[in-house]
C-alpha cells in the first residue's frame, strides 16, 4: 500500500470514528432528556381524586363522611366535569365561594371547619400561570374543584340542619333525608351565586335574622378591641362621677344601649335609664344602679357574647321551618311562656321551670286538652327521693295529711299504704301510684294544660305564688308552673266572655273535668340564652342547665361522643307503658286483618 492509499484509509478511519462518537453522544443525549409531560384533563383528575380523599386538605368534622358521599354523587351525575372552572380557567363564582367560606363567622360558624386555609392555597395555585408547570394546571384545578364543593356542601348542610347530628335531637325536629336536594343545589351555586344560595338555607324566622344581625354588630365591636372592664367599687348610682362611670358609658355605647349625647363622667338620668334597660334585658331586677351583679354581667367579654349568639343560632337551625301559626313557646332560661299568633305575642307570663337536678327538657309536642281541678300522680323519683323519707316510717298519717292515696299500677284499685313494702321501693320498678287529690294544697293548682309526651311534662297552675317574684325560678320537678294558667287556658280556648265565666265556674266547683281544645296547639320547650327583640336589642340569660357549655364542647370535639340534648331527663314509665299498649293493639289489629290460610 503506497503512502497515498495509507493516508486515505487513515482519513476514512478518523471520519468513521468521529461519526461513531457523535452517534453515541446523540444517543446518550436522547436518553437523558425528560419524557414529555403526560396529557392531563380536569375531568379525569376529578375522577381520580374522588378515589383518594387523603390527597385533599379537608377538615375532619362531624358529618364529613356523609358530605364526601354527596360530593361523589354530585360529580357522578355530571360525569366528573368540573363545577368551578371551564376551559382550564376558574369561573367567577370560585372567588365568591372562597369569600363565603372565609366569612362563615357571620353565621356563627368557624371557617376552619370547612378547610379554609387549604382552599385558599388551592385557589392561589389555580390562579398561578407558569409555562414550566402548565401541564399540571388541570390537576390543580381538579383539586380546587373537589375541595370547594366539599366545603360548600358542608357549610350548606350546617346552615340547613345545624352541625349537631339529627338523631341526638327531638324526633319532631328531624327533617326528611334530602340527598336528592344537594346535587341540584351545588350545580346552581356554581352557576349563580354561592353566597345567595347559602343564605337561602338559613332558618326563615325573623327572630333568627335579627339575632344574626346582632352577631354582626358584636363582631364589629370585637374587631375594634371590645370593651374595658368596669373595676370593682361601691355601687354606681345617679349622680356618680369618675373613671368607673366613664367606662360604664363607653361599655353601654359600644353595643348601642346608650345613645345620644351624654356627659362623659356623670351618671345622669339617661345613663340610669340605660342601666335599667340593660338589667331588664339580662334578667336582673331593674334598679338603674350598677352593683356587683350588674357589673359582672357588663364585664362579660365580647368574645363570650359572640360565642353565645353562635350557639343560639345553631339551636335555631334544629327547628322546623314553621313552628306553627298559633303556638305556645316556653323559654326555659328566661322563665317565660308566650302565646303566639303568627309572629305576634298575644299573651306572656312568668313561669317556674325544673331545678338543675330535675331539668325541664327541650322538645316539641302539642297541647290537646285541659284538666280542671286535677289530681297529681307523683313521679316515682319524687316518691323515692322525697315522699318516703318524709313519712318517717308512718305512711298512713303522712299520706292522709297530704290528701294522698296509693293505687296499684296494673289494677288501679286503692290500696292500704300499710301493705306497701316501702323499704323495698326502687325508683325503676315501683308497682304503685301515689296520687294527691285535687284541692288547695295540690301542686298542680286549679288547671293542667296537657301535652302528652315521653317526659310526662306539662304546663300547670300552682298554689305557690311567691316563687314568681324571684328573678331565677328553677324550683319544679320538670313541669312548668304558670303564673296565669287560667288566663292561658282561656286564650287557648278562645272563649267568649260568657263562656270564660263558665270555665271559671267549673273550676270553682272543685270537681275534676276535662276540656278538649278545638285544635291541637304546638308547644315548644326551647332554650334561648340570647335573642333579639323587634328593636334589635339583644337579651341574655344564664346557661341554666349547661346546654351552651355542652353544645360548645360537642362542636369543638368533632370526633367525640354525640351531643345529648336532655341527658338528665328520664323517659316516663307511664308513657312507655302507653306506647307498649298501643303497639300491642296495633299488632292485634294486624293479626285480625290478616287473611287466614
């Protein structure tokens, strides 16, 4: 091979080697390059998300599982198409939804219960535009879409029914299951306005709205720092001056209870009047003087007042949309009963309610008839705790003195009290009834307004009139004693003056009688510790039975035991026996109606 040929071969080898080297580099470069982003779309991402809830920032509150099921159902109906975005961009209703969740406090609810922070982060991420991560936008939009729907459904359900589980409340307050309602409602909220659709779920009562308006005022006061405490000292009376009076003026002005120009450090006539109004609205005997009791109520922090309003708004949500055009309402903590026609109070009076150890239950029933000159069948608990110890081993003289007698529970015949083994009596298995005859000493007085219920609680007259002058009136065994029982009965019967006189004459005979009402009247035993009057002023009462405290604890402890509305109230054995009798009669009718063979 000559020199020229060797040079050509060498050149070809170099070129070939260089080509092979370049080819290898190209192959290595191709292997190191990132794969093309997967093709994502919002609908498929929503479908994928609904299979794994742990990927979303959802609040773990009571009922969260039920809301998740409703969310799944809503998206199934629309084949997993998004609600809050279209063409890979958020719809205007999305920001309105975030604002509505952030402002849940206006309903007396906590925004954190609806995953507010996580929702805000998802919203911010969904708005971000970054070319390097554009392929991930459908996934971010899907996460926001599902989280937003869950939050809105949860808030909607809480406004419609309250946060407490329905099966822990009175059976007459339970509403029918509304699973079919929510998908259409969610669809409307996403197309129209989440805020207005939420408002449509709230109770329709004007009293609820007035209390919600009051909540906004107290939240505004809190936003401005609340109020300063009034320091201890001698009672503040007309003509008093100084720093404590100045704080009193600012305290009453903060909540709108003192209006108009006032002298900053003098307790003048306007200030005395405002203090008296404040005392009336707080169930304190009116004096116009700020003593220790009034000062303690004035110093309740605004945060506590906001909490109390929120708890009362929650109780409003438990109730049916209509309480009845004509109804009786008992406000247990206020020791007051009112007869309503539409939303107008036509009669009101003071009442005595159950002691803390024998609370009047919170529930709804119907008044159906009246008993004149009633006898009193003593509850077994009263017999066990009070009557037997008072006998001192001599039942016959004690019962005779108190116009009482004993009958057998099953047979109803009168029994010699000496034959009863009183020492063996047990409250849950007492086979007798102790009955007190009608008369001036009978604790039911002249008339009893009957509303059959499982607690054996009713409204009645009383010979003890002195209790009605007390500010705090929790003295009964659970029933409600009326300061004007005959007058309330007269109003319920709607008697003409001549007939009203006849009712009084029937009572005067001292004989037992029964009068059925022309129409059953709903009676609601309610527990309001805060309510707003027609002028918007808020009235407050103490948490007599601790319902506020128990409810607040239940709402905080999402996974804890269910809230118990009437934990210290037993079911009447008479009512249970009557239910068993009715069930047996129904079963007998079914068997008789069933064709033979």
